[in-house]
């Protein structure tokens, strides 16, 4: 029998084809994260959280008997790169995409996943993300539309604030939050007397903090990414402002406390997810994470971790590893900790991809997050 | 008025740090005609070295001393022998490109080793608050400013008052005559590189508590320092101090009174005005091209 070139090519093609089908034996997901640039903290933590969940699930036999296979790629905190990576993930025919975590990146990259009908989980929080009617996006944390009213209520009712100075970072995340909090405060009769925009990666907060001080507002609301939040807190302490400092999630996060040191004490924030929450599953997660990564996980780690488990629960509900089935299962999905401990807290999704669950009011005391109050899910209050 | 003084002082402290890096620019330029676009990374690298020594349990100042030794060897001698010496005879462009490349390499090397996240850095002067006539300062602000001014003036004095310093200046002014006068030119040039490395270490020690140790912290610093050097005058060491303070203060004032969005544009506008109307810099001397 003569072996000619054509047969060889055919054999190679056959081999490739079988390799292709073998790849289908795993649950292939793509993760697009901010592993460098201004979002490095966000992306790195989300990734570590995902990896921990994936290791656990794979060790326990995978999802419906199939192992998860993940590729992480770096968006460099750049929307252009994120869009390209999303396109690449689509070409690789993945089951689901996780990230990016920066709202600006997510808003452009989710068009790619939407076109290919690939479910896209994200930690990004801008209100606009689920407001566009994209049926393939699912949050892993509260959107600003859920969290801002909660924190606005705290400023108006608990702190009795009449005026607020808002320091925000000038990107999609910051602007979205500022719009939302201004609206929520307005509804409660609280006036925003200083509206202070700052650049991403800003180093010197002397001027913005001074502006906030001069406005003589009752409360200073800080809504930036981690590094800037730490610098703002230091400057606020330096200028000796005794007004309450309030934020949303980032302001009291582990990284900010680490970077700001003493200046973080006294800051209060509404936090959707906190490892210090009085929830046993959360404690267990923290212990596992610290064992593997040697540092205290932040909310981004929890987002990544629970995001993977939510996907698992949805796939198991669907009963098959299939994109359309996953998207269908996500609509109105409710996952209880009793059934799937990996989600850490009971969570339910609506039709838009927004989620609802309990949340916390956290204050930094002696360099540690301390939960002041547990706020029930919005849905349970009948609100 | 108080607010104005507050902004002025905090801007001066930031400016003093720009001045340290700018001084390195002008020194290297004067002594060897090298423009080092990796200057920012020369500040970032010692910051991480100190952080590493700190993690090993060494106190900050001991770590700083060790870092200085390593920096003189690597960023001084190594940089001169490895990059400046072989490339300088081909003119300016190769060295500009080489230092740009070096900066990218150092940045990503550190990123690979220390992750892209920001790390907190201990402050030499502590975080104590000091209130003077209604203005609040941190001990770090005052300490940074004092240390930077001392370093700039000290370098200046060293260059103009000591024999070695004068020899270095002679080399900078006219290499051929200096050789004829029996000055060891290569050694003098090495001293300049060593001083540049030491200044970078000092800048790292002063700046990192506020900038936070991060792989790309040098990027912004180098740009500002370069502007400061041009504004002050590339061939005058005191000009670097003036240029640094001008950039630091005007940035802060612009952020407060115009808009934070235009903060970075201010340095650029001053830079262009200087280039247009006084290209030798505010304190620089006009140099006729040598034939």
C-alpha cells in the first residue's frame, strides 16, 4: 500500500477532528480579566477566586461529569484589548465567558459575546450593563442600580445627611455610580453639593479633597478604584476632615485597607460581599482561600468564586452542557446555599441578569472590616 | 488663602520629587550626552528592592543602604557599560531607543515577579500630622521636601566645591581639554552614573509611600521629571529643582482652580511655552553648537 501525501493530510485532519471532539469533553470557559493596568487588583482577585472554585469542582468530578477548562487572558484594563479577547473567546467556541471586570471594557466586549450567544458572567457593576436588554449577561455582584439606593438610604436615614460631596473616578464605573447615587440621593431629598471628577490612576488627591472640604458637605462619598480610594482616604485624614466617609464596596475592601493603613479606619461602605460576613459558608471560603493564596480574599475573589458555582448550578439545572440551555437556565435562577454551598449566600437572578441577595454595611475598625448591619435582599422586603 | 497655601505646600513636596528624578536627567545629559528614558524605572526598581529587603526582615534604612550599593553597581556601572558606552558613539537615537526598550523590559520584569498590583511601602517619616497656622501637613511632606532640597543642593555643592566635582564638570564642558588636563574621563563619567543611581534610590525612598510600589509607577514620574528638566534648563542642576517645583505646584493649582481633567495638561503647556520662548530652559545657559 502506498502512502501518498493526500492520505497523510486526511489522517492529520482526522486526528485534529478527534482532538476537537475530545476538547468538547470538557467545559471550556474563557476568562478575560484586568491582570495589569489600573484594574490589576480587580482582575487578579477575580481570577484567583475562579481558579479556586474550578479546582474544587474538578476535584469533585466536574460539572455533570465534565471537567472545567479555563483560559485566563489579560485585558490590560483596556477596552480595546478586552473586545479583541472577547472575539478570540468567541472564535475558540467556549461555553461561557467570565469578565472583564471593568465596566468600560465589559460594555464593549459584551457585544461580541452577545452576537455569538455566549453566556457572559461579569463582576462589572455599571448600571448600563444589564439595562441594554442583553439576554446573555449575568452579574456576579450587585449592579449600581441595586447598591446605590441602599447606600443612599443609609446616608439619608442613618447619617441624617442633607448635603453630600461625591468624589468619583472618571470612567464608566465611576460615572455610572455617580449618576446612580446622585439620583438616589435626590429622591431622598439629599443634595449633592460638590461633584468632583478624578482621573483613573490619579496620584495626588490634595485638590479634590480640598474641594470636598470647601463644599462643607455632611458626608463625603468616595467612589473610585482601589489605589485611588486609598490615596483619597489618606488625603482626607491629612486635611483633617471629620465628616463621615462613605463608599460602595471598594472603599472598605481589603486592598484599600492595606494601602491606606490607618487612614482607612472609620470609612463606611455598603458591601454586597464580604469575607467578614457572619455567614458560615463565607468563613469557610475565606479559610480555603487563605490556605491557597496566603492573603485575605476581597469581594472580587468572592465574585469569581461564586460566579463559577452559579454557572455550575445553572448547568445542572439545565441538565446538559450547552450554551442555549445555560442561558435559559439562568433566567430567574435561584440557588440556595443548602443545595450548592459554593454560592456562599442564597442568590436569585432576574430576567435581565441582575442578582439579588442579602448585603452588608461595613465599617473599617482597627484595619479590619466590621459588619455593622445585614441588609436583607430587596426582593424579600417586598420593596 | 489657607487652601492656596495648602495646595502650594503639597505641590512643592510633589515637585521636589520630580526634581530629584529631573536632576538625574540633567546630570547624565551634561556628563555624557545620554538621555535616559528609563529614569522612571530607575526609581521603581530600587523601590521594589527595598520592599524585598523589608520582607526579609531588614529595617528600612538598612535596606536602603544595601539598595544603594546594588543600584550603583547595576543602574550605575551596569547601565553605563552595558548600554551607554557601546551605543553613545552611534549618536543620540540608538540610546533613546535602547533606554525606552530598557524601561519596558524592567517594567514587565518587575510585573512578572511582583504581580501588577500596588504594594504599600513604609514611610520614612511616618504619617504624623502637623498643623501650622491652619495648614495641615504630614511629617512625610516636610521630610520629603527637606530631603529633596538637601539632596539637590548637596549635589550642586559637590559638583562646584570639590575637586572631583569640578573635574566632572570639566568633563561635561569639554571632554578633550579635560583629557589633556589629565582628568580620568571615563572615571568621571562613571561617577555621574553612580550619582544618578543614588539619586534614583533616594527618590524611590521618598516617593513610594505616596505613589505605592507598582510596576508602572515610573511611567508618570519620568514624564514629569523630563518636563521639569526641560523647563528648568537641561544644562543646569539647580534648574531641575525649580522645574520640578513649578510642575508640582502648577499641577495642584490647576486641579483645584481649573479642573482636575486639565491637571496633566498644565505641565505640558508650560513645557511648550518654555520650548518656544526660552529653549535653553529657565535657568539654563545658551550653548552654541560646537564646531
